């Protein structure tokens, strides 16, 4: 026996022993107890659904989890591009024009605004801070946009603004989770997961839910904001890169041919299928489907995700920076993905947390630079989708996780070195465009200093309900059974914002 | 909390407590009747004790019930009936217990058991009617009522009497069950003019002419999580249109006799009013995305073959027979197009972008009469192919981006009456013909694309922090 043969023999023996070890007496008792219990439980619970009128079948087919499905109602939008400015951009320097606030600039904040309120950093009595940008009205809809977004200001007639969005979370991670998963705590599926769970995806060679990040850092809530929660894991967002290979290790390594790759995936799948025959866990079938998708993706993803084959004038339109990971590249990529039938593209751009604690976090420096990095790309995205006839069926959403205070931040009672604002939950702006949303419309209004909404107030659940509505779902009927009850993206809240639906 | 509210608090336990004696007494009656059969003789010993328990429970329920009825939220007549039935149940059950002690005849005991069952049923029924409304059970029979509009569609909304034909039915279907003849929660009734204007224990419900100040509207607009929100969140809610209708009616003076046409109407309220007209209620689905008429199911084998070939064919929604087809990962080969042309009546949305389609292929699709949206972009189709679209009268959306179609081809689409968007970016249409096409298609949203986002100095530079602070 050669040394290699001996090693192989040892390996096989060890594998056999491991397998035998899993059938101990304890194992038998555990399995049979659980099995009998589960049988009894099943027959008991079977009665619970008796006579129920629920018509929410589980849409998950483990062998073909991403096959395209029809929504229960006619959807206006076939795909969604969600542009999330992580860190929360200041509505007061972008869309919510408050001349009254200018008059209060530098004054102590009135007690009435502080009583009973909690802020992330503000303590004591902060000073009021007037708008740090000049505003003008644009388009036929006469919407206010600041000088920080000169390109986007030409697009207001294609957009519906939500001016009085509020949240109940004043820290980044929970607020981001709330917007994207419907709960400030971990464990719920994200909106993109719900969308791909309900609709599958048109292109079986690409993931249905793609996530792209820029700004040099991940969003604070981490990967959970594109997680699948209790939905089968196949519906989680697939994070891709706009620089280098779109997915790490997507290329076959040297010496691995396409045939060999196929053979190895077939072997892995065969063994997984055997495992499924033993355990009947549908997640194993998902895994099999994912291996197959990954194999197909190896060919199609580099092709679709390569923005270099776009003509020069498109690059100029978006203001891309080839070879770099940046927001503009991600936005162009988002358009390409939607064109290829990807259902939900989620972009996160980090760096909008303008507290005023440093130059890059200030309203007069950092925020302006962030605006410059997104202004051209988002404008180009809307125009490009429009000229391709895709804006009609693509819903574009732009927003952050909360707003910013009309007060200047005084961290621990001391004035910050630069002009900045603290986290604010009561009022901020989000806009939507395309996908059956009204054009040139503003819904909701804030008070004279932009502190809270006074009409048309909406929250994260209303936005989720509206997005699902545009995709053809009734958010109250779209559920998934988990822990013995049906779960919704919008939990027990949310109303479709009919005012912005065309 | 004042001392006075304690009886009120105890009264509120009535709906919970009441189920105990119902269950216990029915059990006692059942045991008694079972003992007729000698097999169950063993139960006999327990019967008096169960009667005693049930009887005591009934007494407690009667007391709490009496306290609850003092809140004044309930209709007097029905409360009276329920009250006396309840009291008689308590008395009879305790009486039966005494009968056992006196060892009366079995037949008499059986008779009282039957009487008691009838009495309990009646008491329970009237009690239920008090909480859920007298039409609670019958409403399950005409189940359709649930999803139905609270305001039945009127034939001509302008000629309708605002109150009688619209407001009253709305109040009847959404408010009367708690604020009507049977029940007056918060001492408020909304079923006649006098009661509406009188208001309830919190004052006036409506202030004619000022909807924002009217308590009724305020409560409708509260978030449903607020406990003052009306209707209570578990009850059917008013739609946006219905709230707007009420708001408008109150703003215009809450008149009980005038016709809609006689009241002032803003531009905003007109479409809302129109939605209450017969046939105008369907606002959710824009007419035309899919033809309104029904269609037979497409051949399942045909769909399966198309799917096999990589074409995504799915119904446009849940259980519709209308289909959408997408060639996102498929090529438009003659074989596949031939299959596709079999979906004549059912195919309404077709995305065949970048699938290698040419004029010859497009000709094969000229019989797809039902198509509403067609995306032909990124294909080698040209003017000749446009002739194949001429007869597709339902077409609303035609995407010719990056095709070889020129103005001559586009011209052929001018008789498509429903056409509302036409995309011509990167087509072969000459810039000079743009004006001509715009004249030819006055109602159509023509998009020639080619948008430019200029690069400003600010786009490529950054704001720098001051050098020294």
C-alpha cells in the first residue's frame, strides 16, 4: 500500500465511523421521541387551519425556488431599484426648504422642541441651525431642491416626494432594519427577499436580488438588511462588487476546466440529493438549486456585471469611474441588471451621517461632496431608464433611514467643530419615481422648521406597503407562516400611500 | 379613578364571566338528560352540584350584566329582554338544585333541563346581538357584504341626494352597529338628522362647514393604533374616498336635502365623487393594462413547450388567463415564435428585447391580437416589421429602442388608437422627423431619448476643508 492509498483508506474508514457514530442509542431515542411528538403535534395542529379562509399558499418550491411567479394583482412595477443613503442625508439641506429656520439660526432651541424627546447625541440646549444650502423651485411641479443637487433638480417632474416620513428608531442599524425588514430587530426578511419570494426572478442565470455597496463601508445594520430572515435562504440578497470580479472567486481557478467544474457540481448535487432523501430538509434542495445557479452565473454574471462594454456617452452620463468601487458604477450596474430581469437591486451608499464632528461629516463639506457623488448618477439613472422605456415598470426609491435635526449638534453639550445635525426621527424626505408612481407630486408637509410632519405623515410600513402594492401585492395578504403564525413585511401596520400612486 | 367608576369596571367583566354559567349549566342539563339512559346512571350523583355551580355563576353574571347595562351604551329594549331572560336562568337553575334536594320526579327534572337549555340559548343569543349587532349571524349568509363598498354605486352621482344616497348608506354600513338604534356607544347616534347634529357624550360629532374641527372626521383620521380611532381597528374601515366624501359633505355644510350637483365641488373632490358612480368604482387597476373581457385558458401544453425553450410565460396576475411572455434568456427562433403565435387571445404583455428578432419573425406574431405592451428593443426589426403591428388594436406601449425602424415604419402605427407610449431612442428615426412624428401622434408620449447629463465643474471636484482651523 502506498502512502496515498493508506491515507485514502484512513479517510474512508473515518467517514464510515462518523456515520455510524450518528446512529447511537441516544440518537435513536431522540429521533423517535421527536418523531412521535411531531406526528402527534401535526395531527393536533392540522385542526387549527380548519375552515380558515386564508388563501396564502407557501410560494416556495424548493426545487425551483426562483421560478418567475405572478403577483396576485396587476403590478405596475416589475423591478425595484432602492437607493439607500446610509447614515441618513439631511432633508433640510436637500428637499425640505425652511426659510423660518434661517431666522432662528444661532438661537437656543426652544424648550418645547426638547421636552420629552431623546436624541442620539444632543444633550442640554442646542442652538438652531438654518439651512446650509440655498434652495430654488424647479420644474412644473415647483418642487424645492437645494443647490446641492443641480442635476437632480431637473428631474422633479418625474418624481413623487414624501416630505413627512417618520420613524421610531434614532440609531442607524435599527432604523435601517426597520425600513428594509419591517422590524428594528434582527431576524426578519428584507423587502428584496419578500419580492423575490413572491415573484421569483425572470432571469434564471442571475440572482433575483442583488446588493451593491459603495462609500467605503457597509451600512451599520450589516448584511441583515438584505438577509432572508425566516424565508428560505435562497431569497437573501446576493452582494456583488462593481470593481474587479462581480462576485469573489467567480472565475474558475487555473487548471479547473468548465467540464471539470460541471462534473464536480454534479457530484456535490448528487450527494446533496441523497442527503435530502434522508432528511427531507427543503433547504438542501435550495442548496442544490443554488449550486446550479452559481454554475450558470459564472458565465452570465461577468457579462452582465461588466459596465465596460457600455458606450462612452453612457459612462459620461452617469459619471462613472471605471475600475473603482463607486456609487456611479453601481447605479449603472443597477440599470443593466434590471434590464436583464433582476427583480430587486439594493444600493447602499455609506457616508451621509453629517454630525459635524469632522470635515467629512459636515453639512458644508462632507455632505456637499456626497451630493456631488450621487447627483449625476441618479439623474442619469432616471433618464436612462426613461429613454429605454423601462422607467414605467421600474420603481426607483431614494432615501435614508431617518432625518436630521433642525438643531445644530452639540455632542455632550459641547458645540461640534463643524456645522452638523443630529439624528432625527420625526421628519425626513424620501422620493420614489417610475413603476406606476405619480409624476411631479409632493405628499406631506412639515412644520415651519421641518421638525415634524403636519400633513401626509407616512412611516416605513407605509412605504413598504406602497412598494409591495406597486409590485402587485396586498401587503396584508402577503404572508409567510413562521413560528405558528403568518408573518407580513409590514407586521400589523402600514397603509398604501394612494396619493402618490398614479 | 373615581369610586363611581368601580361598578362600571366590574360591569365590563360581564362578557367574560357570562360564558362560565352557560357552559356549566348546559353540562348539567346534558348530564341530567343522559341519565335517562341507564348506562350513564353514574353521572346522576354529580348533577345537583353542577347545577349549583352554574346557578351561582349565573347570579354573578346577572349582577355584572346589570352593572354593564347601566353604562347606557346599549339599546334599552333588547337589554331588558336579555336581562330578564338572564335572571330567569339564574332563578330556575338554583330552583332545580332545590328540586333535587326535595327529590322530585325524574320526568319533571328532564323537562326543566329542556326548558333551561332553551332559555340559555335565547339569553345567549340576545346577549350576542347586543355586542355584535342584531344582524351578526345573518350577515354571514350574505358574506359578500364584507368586501362590498359601504356606499352602493349610484347611477348618476351629480343627481344623487348627497345625504340620502351616499352619506346615509355609508353611516349605516360603517357606524350604525355601534351608533344606531340598538347600541349607542359614547351616547352617540348617527341614524337620523337630529341625532347626528346632537352629538354624543364628548360633544358635537360634526360642525357643519368645518370638517377639520369635527370630532367625527378627527377620529376617522387618527392612526388606527390610537384607541380613539373610528371605526375600531378590528371593524371594517372607511376607504380614502369615503373619508374624503364625508369631509367634503361636512365642509359644504352637512346638508341633508341637497343634491350633489347643488353643492360646491373642488377639482380634487370631483374624481372622488365620480368613483361612487356605477362602474366608476374600479380605481385600483387602471383600465386597459389588460383587456376587461374574460378569456379562455391558453393551451397548457403550449405554455409548457415555451417554458421548456426558456421563455418566461406567466399569468399577468394570480388567476388571470391573460399571459405575459419574456425572452430575457431565450432567443426568438422561428420554432419558438410559432409556438408563441398560438397564444392569440391570451398574450397581453410581450418582452422580446434583444432576442435576435427580425421582420420575418415579427410577421409571425401579427396575429397576437390581444397584446397591450410590446418591447421589441435591441432587435434587427425595421420598417417592414411595423406592418405586423398594425392590426394589434390593443397596443398601448411599443418599445422600438435600438431597432432599425425609421419614420416610415413608425407612421404605420398611427391608427393604433390606444397607443400611449412609443420609445424610439437609438432607432433609425431621423432627428429632422421628430416634429413630424409629434404632430402625427399628438396623444402619444413619444420618447426619442438621447438625454445628456452635462458634467459640471462641481461634479468632478470636491469641497475641501479649510486648511487650518
